[in-house]
């Protein structure tokens, strides 16, 4: 029986093979079939000029199998190249290989950039194991950090626009049919299904990188000078609601978001509710004129600078005596505003605040926005009317303040703020979504804005509270605010200082709101917040051609007669001519020199614009040798290499910082360039 058992088993195998073999094999194939996901690249985020603020970068882990034939012979060459690419010594890599725990596997570099990886590939080293992954790269570090937000390690948005637009930025992953054997090894299925991943949409913002940088710099400088706990600023286009810039101090670097506190990552412009103080007097002024209860020329007696309303003493900064309502705006008289509010009444004041968007969210396309707080008149106490007239008893966000002043700037239309201008298909560049531009409602009559504007312009004058916001040649209107901070049901001796302004008054293109929390070196809005506005406006003028023309008409600028000769020695004639012509110079060179290196033969550093600049051939770079591209723009470097028949692979933007082939070495087929803007 024991001898017969193997015979019976063999017979059964033959029977199964002949009778059921085809069906069982097909069933096995079906059981081994699987699908793997093909990751989609996350979409880029660009500023309004097309500058890439957020991109994806490939990072690579480099490991090696030292037992592979040919590895040991070129090991020293490999270690030297890795040392050059990473800044480490060759001994570091030699020790890692010598002290490896696995005979056939050792990690040499965990985080190698794409350009360095290409330089490594060009070496043709045997035994290397290179695995890549994508990371999110915020090209300008902390610039616009609170707007952009950041992602987790698996590229999921958790803050800012990265979270709001997470679905659109992610795209859709692809898939590919594969088969797995018993050991889990994957192999492609011949003719198997493959669905390519769809890259996430590219997002274009309304902010401009240059304006954003200026606002962040001036806000940081102002917060430091004032000794404030934090500061926030937001600028809007009052006609459309487009956010021109948004900044917070302190800030953080989204590339290393985990290294910063929650406070540094807080976007105060949309998530903080504050009592606005005197900046809210815009609402009182609008309610006064709209209701007809008070005219700008009406006179109020503010007495000796103090007055008691419902058992509470209200004070002015000075004893103004008898002043008009228009003067009360310029001098920010609390007493006159409270007296005016008594004439206006609760209903019109509440309606003006509600129509300007207070007490409700602006529905900006940023996460975490709060609605503020605006109580209905039936819930008011006896002191609420006079308190609200000067910005107490109501809570707003800095963004809501900017939106309300935008309505004042554009003639009474409430706009919805937005920061995403459009989304584009990454493959074709076609616009797939565009932000609608429409007003929410008419908050008040255009005649009211026209009537009040001169009095808010007087705020930014010698007789007003915001003289330090003034910019020579530029008409500015606005309002200061200084509010005590509410703490534990009462008010502390700490303050929030603010200023909201607009320019130019003739046709406002910018509304900018600034808030500082707990300043210690002065506390008034005109003292610590207004200077930030003035410094920002002064630097922003050049970014608005229409405003620049008003401030400095072209007819006032004398024509240039000469120009400095730029450093063009060693450049190809074509690139040298471009750089010289950008300075206004006329250039001449022989037709056979377009991509040969040249030098400018001049005896002085400057040249009369009427005299041509002569470019002659230079022997600085020998034929067939690699030029020195460091310090050149990426565009110039790529054009130069193409003229030499060399393919360029570029990582980064701006100026070339590193090239994989050293200057004066023989020309290769491909060169990897690393560039940055810093």
C-alpha cells in the first residue's frame, strides 16, 4: 500500500493536468492579478505674474550593493562625486560602506536633489540603487506662508490654500495592472490596463510676490519697532475684492512647518476677532450721512475732553471744545462720535454695520475665517450705542475692516474678497476655473462716499491723527484706531493699534488694513500702525504704473544721456548685446560672432547713449570647453549651452549656482544646472 501511494498521487496529478489544467491555470492568473496606484503630481501655485511660489521637487535616496561586480573598482570616484554633491567628505561614504550591517545593501544619501541625481546617473556607476519621491517645495520660504499653508508628508494640505484647494491640487492618481508571485514580486502584465495619472490643477493667485515681500518686510520692521506681540496686514483691490497681499508677524517657513509654534502659523487677518476701536468710526460716519441725522458741518461741543454717557466716562486725546463732525473724524473725537450716535439711533447704526458686512463672514477662499460679532439692537444695553460708535461692543476681523473700507473706496459696493484668481490645466495651460467678480450688495450711496472722502483724507494730514501715513505726492485717506484689549470681562491696560487707508484718493486702487497687538513702544494707531502703511505705500507706488504716473509724471523726469556699461566680458555676443541694450546702449558686433564670447572695448565705465558699444571676439573661453555659467540667469545659461550643442537640465529658478561640469572642462553631452533666486 505504501508503494502504491506515490503511484496514485502521480496519476491524480496527470488527471488534473489533462482534465482541469487550463481552467486552474486561468484561475491562478486571475488570483495573481493586482492593480498598483500611480501617484499624481500636486499642482503648482503661482503668483499673479506667473512666478512659481509652490512646486513639486523630486528627492532621491541613493543606496548601493557593494558586492556587484565593478563597484569596488570605481568606489573612490563615486565617493568623491557624492562628496561634491552633498558637501560631505569622501571618508564619510567609505565608512558607511565599510560599517554596513547588510552585506548587499547600504544607504549612502537619503536626500539628493534632481540635478545631483542626474550628475550621478551620468557617471554610470554600477551597484547603485536609486529610489525617488516627490516633496512640496515653497520656493520663497516664509513668503506668503499663511496664504499658501503647508502639507503633510504624504502631500495632504493641512493649512492655507493647500487645504482649501486640496482636492483640485491633488489631481487624480492613475493605475496599472500587474501580477504578483508568491514572494510578492511585481511584474507588468503584457497588454494590461494602464490609466495615466492626472496632475493637479495649477493655481494662479491674486497676490504679487514683489508687493507681498514689501508688505512682509515693512510689517516685520513695524512690529519690531513697536515691540508688539503680533501684527497683521491685508491689502485689497477695492474694485474687485482681489487680495493684493496678506502678511502676518510672526511667520513660519512651510518647508519646515513642524518646527514652528501654532502661534506662528496663525493667520490673524481671518481668524482673530478684535474690537476695532476708532477705525469703526467709518460706520458711524456713513450711518450719520445716510440717515440724514448728522451732516459733516454740524457742530458738537466736546467740552473739556471728557463726557459721561450712561454712567461711563468717555475721553478724547485732547480738549477740542466745539468742533464739527468733519473735524471729529480727522481728530478721532470719541465724544463727538458718541453724541452723533445719539442723534443717529440704534437702527441706522446697526443697519450700516450690517450692510458693510460686519457680523457675517466675508466668504474669502481661505480656511478658518470667523464671522465676528454684531448684536442686534434689541440685545443692546444702554451704553452699547455710544460704545459702538467708537468701535467697542462689536468684534471684527482685520479682513472685514479692509472689506468695509473697500466699499468706501469704490463708492458704496460691498465686494467679496478672494485670493485665487484662476485654475489652469497643467497639460494645456487652459483656464478651467476663474474667480467671478461681482459685488455682494450696495451698502450705501455713492454720494455718501464722495461727501465723506475729504474728511477721511484730512486724517492723513498735519491736523489729523495719521500724519505719519502720508507719502509726498500721493493722496491718502484712512482712519486710525486705538482700542483697549478686553480681558476677563473687563479692559486691560494693553492696546491694539490699527490703521486702514486707501490710495490714491482720486481713484483708489489699494485698501490696506494694519493691526498691531499689544505694542509697547507707543500704542496709538497713528504712532505705530500708520508708519507701516506709509512705508509700504511709498514702496508700492512703482508697482502700479497709473499711480506712479500721478506721483512722478513722465514729463518731470529728465532724459538720460549716458549709461553704465554692464559686465559682459566673456558672454556670447548675443547675450552680451541683450544685456547692454537693456541699459539703453546701442551695440555693434560682427555677424560671425553671435555665439562666440566677446569683450567690450571701453576706456570708461559709462558711455554716451549716442555712441555705439563695440563688441570684439574674446579668447577667454577656449573652443570646446565648458563655460562658467555661475551667476548667469537660467535663460542665458540654457541659450549659451544650446549654442554649444549641450543639453541643459535645470533644477530651480533664477540664477545658476552650481553646474555639474566644471568650467574649462571638455564639453559634455548633458549638463545639470542648479539655480536659485537667493
